[in-house]
C-alpha cells in the first residue's frame, strides 16, 4: 500500500469520524429540545438568593457565565444572575428577572461542583433561600408561602442532589434525575451549613 492510498484512507476515516460526531451532536441536541420545562411565570419581586464561599471573584464570574450558557437554549425563561461580594470570599447571588425553580436548585449544586474548575481541594460552602410556591414541583400546597433553605446534604457523595428544609422543618430532596421535590425523613443538614445560612440574611 503506497503513501497516496494511506492518505486517502486517512482522509476518509476523518470524514467518517466527523460525520458520526455531527450526528451524535444532533441527537443530543434533539433530546434537549424534547425535555419538558414546567410552565413558570417569572416574578421580578422574587426573594431567591444563594450564598457561596470559597471561590474568588474571577471564579464566581466564570461559574455564572458557564451555568448561563449551559441552560440558555433549553426552554427555560431568560434569567440574569447578579453577584455581590460580601467579604473576602463570600458572595451573594440574586436574580433580578427571577429564575426557574428547577434552575435555582441546579445552581445551588453547580456552584459547589462546577464543570471546569477544580473543587476537589477547595472548601466550598453554599446554600440558598427562597419563599416557596407551587412552582417548586412536589411540595404540599400547605407549605406555600413558607421560607425554605436549600443546601447540599451532609457527607454528600451523590454530587447531584439538593435538599430543602421548610420553616416548619419539613425536608425534601431533588436528585436531578427528575425535577420534582420528594419528601425525606433524614434532612442531612450539617451544623456548618445551618450556621452558614443562619449567619447570612437575604
């Protein structure tokens, strides 16, 4: 087999690989378009807030930008994430246009486990607060209007689950395999997280 034949075969191989990659991308894109997003009417007067410590300001900016890009074309209403530096490494994230409750929970998890930053050797603490409405799918109607905290469970091994505790101390978990909050008995709320959220007001 001469060098010209090898070159032709190599080019054909690259074309086949590129075609497979393109079809795979289109298939993933199609699947994303099929994901049903629950109806949601944004409330500019919302009180959703997330506190996070352990990242630098440049890292916080990157986390926010990467998260926004990840979910910009998945059917969710447009959202804006603003950050405010509270002290050397504590930041407050707020949502002047509101944010879908599903994305709010995703973001609590994402700021602790971002895709492109090393979180293995960092001490990251994160938690959120919001008044509950039926937009938080799965909660009882009797809990609407209560304030709730959102946090990562103690001894978190899943890396893709967020917990919620209501004012009446009812606990829920969202594992991200779905988008519905499910009631749990063990709240897995660490003293560190409780202190962190208790010391940061909205």
